[in-house]
C-alpha cells in the first residue's frame, strides 16, 4: 500500500525554470524583481477559483498563527512575511499584499507566541469558549488536526472559490486527513512552504564519502540506480566508523557513520519504505495494518540499524541532541545526518560540502523512494463559528494560488536548489524527494501511537514488536472507533 502524493504539476516547473534561473550566485538579498511568476509561460494562463470581479469591500480576515518552536532544532517560517531583503520573507510579504489588493481585503495576522507543541490545546480553549476573534487558524498537524473530530473546525468540502483539484492544493494529503468523501476540515496547500520545508531527507558528507569511495557524487549514482538501500547505509556506517576513544562502542567522540534520534528520524526511515500503518475499508474508515508481516519486518530491521550497526550512535529524547547530531555532521566527523529540508537552513556556515538524498529504500525491490512530511507541518483550519466563510474561502484560494505562483518557486528553486544545496545533482535529488511525499492518517492522528510504532519498539530497546503492539492496541482500536464515529456524526 503506497500513498505517494504528486505535490506539484509540470506547470510549476515551467514557472520555476523561467523565473528563478540558474545564473550567478543567489544571495539572501532580494533581487530588484523577485516575482517568480513574472514570465510569459503557460503557467501565466492559470487562474484561481476566485472570480475576477469579486470585491470583499475592505473586509478584514484575522489569521491566528505562531512561529515559536517547541524544539531547538525546529524552525518555522513567518506566514505574515516582512520586507527584510531575504528572498522568502519578501516573497511572502509581497504575496500577502497581492492578495489584499486583488480581493480588496485586509489580512490581519496575529502571531500568538504559542509554543507549536501547544497549538491544539490553545485553539481548543479558544473555540470551546466560542471565541470569534479569528477567522482562520494556522496550526500544527500533530496536535491540532484532531480537533476536527471534535466539531471545532468547519467542513470546507463545498466552500466557495476553493479549486481543490488544482496544483496549488494537495488533495491527496487532505484526503488522508479525513474520513468520508464529503468532509474536509484541514487545508493543505501552497499558502505556506511548510509541506515542502518539512519533507524528510538525508544529508551526507561529500568529503568523507570521497575519502572512502573515491567519488564525492557516488551516492547520487546509488540513488539513481536504486541501490541506495538500508543495507548499503549500514555498510557505509560500519566502514567509516573509527573508535577514537577505544571504548568499543559508537559515541560522539568517534568518527561516526551517523547519529540517529529516537523520534522523528525513526519516522522518516519507517515511512521512507512506502509502508503504511493503515489502509481504508469500503466505508473509508482506517484499518490497522501496522502489524502486517512487511511492516513488522521494516520495524525489526530499523531496530537493527539503530542497535546492531557499527558506527551508528543512538541519541536520546532530548531535543538538544538533535543540535549535537547536526554539529557532529557539520564538523565533518559523521557521514550521515537525518533530517528535513529545513535542516539545511541551519547548515549554511558548514565549510565542507554536503549532498542531499532521499531516505534509503528498504531494499532494491522497493519501487520508489518515499519522504514523509514531518508532523510539525502547519495546516490551515476554519473555526466552526466563522462568520466570514465566503471571504475566508476567497482568501485561502488566493493565498495558495499566489504561493504556488510566486512564493514556492523562490523557496524551492532559488533557496533549496541554488543556495542550501551545494551542487547541481542535489537539485535533482530535491526533485525526487519532493515528488515522493507521503503520509498516513495514523501518523496524523497518532491512534495511541500506532502511527509511531517504530518509535515505541525502538524506545523499548527490545526488538519484540508483538509485545509492544499489544500494549497499545486496545486503546488504539478505541481511538479509531471514536474517530470514525465522530467524523460520521459531523456535517
């Protein structure tokens, strides 16, 4: 069962190629003309779902959001934008202004300062109190998606103006977040770059790879011929390991194959195999498949990567460890770093070249590479008590359309491909990663850790799937039944 999502259509590539270009060295400073859609391509003929004559008559749409990360290794883009000279900041600011002018509307962004780990609880508190201050909420997937089942979000399935089958919306991702063909409570689209910034990937030290294998770009060849697998990763980690402190175990004093944390790194590996912890029945209800033979085999082999591979250092749950893992990679004493696209933003001062590749395949029989979107991705939701549904719908459509045309190409082609990436082939790898986006409803709603079973087995430090699974199963089944019942009862 595979849930590969095509994030962008060919039109985006045409826009990106024509507008961003590849000459010169990109800098943080915005060029005199930063509009990524200022070209005469086929994409210029695209139109949003908002009628040209629509005038919102100076209506104000208030948007609640936060940029306060709960973990030191995570960062969030400010969706309000600001003219700072930074390409992304300026592009977002200009896109917002374009929407305001196009619709004759005022976008009132409110940065709440709420830690991202608490967006769900904070929004729940506001909506249970029937607060109508905000017309739109920008919340974190892992802790706020579940409020949909509580009836706190508005069903946007038939909302006006939203052209959800167009490229600036991710229909398949949104479908994975709901139950039933007639319901849609969370919007995922190009109104923000989160779903691209949060794609899982692997970084590798090109100098170290050259020292051991002769060709600094050799891993790219492995990716392209399909032999970038878990087995090969283990082989490389073992070969590069040097026990510098002679204590017989891999630790941060050594030259390492990699450091791996005990939470989101494990998610990227598990979902990178294309396996899913659920499937849907004839009524579109999720059914657990995390206990399938293949899924169990994947988790067992992941356990072996973590605990039975020379040169792999397994770090604990402290978020500070993620920074230490990255610093170990930056200083050139660790071959691999597991992270997300946004991780590259913190490594701009790294002097050694690094490459960007997708998560390795489980084995060479696996057809495609897969990249899960980190569950900190922010999603847009409309509160159940919204009094401006038509205006909010128009704003969301235009924000996504503008993001697709003018913001995403700047981030994707200028920043990711030409500034954060260190070579031309990395850009090709970024395409592979972007086009392999995946997720699962169990990863979105948790289901008493059924979407995180890979974490639970490894955190137990006992490679006994059945024991761990049975511990979580009763409550998980109850949560799934409750969720299905809740969704079925909603309008």
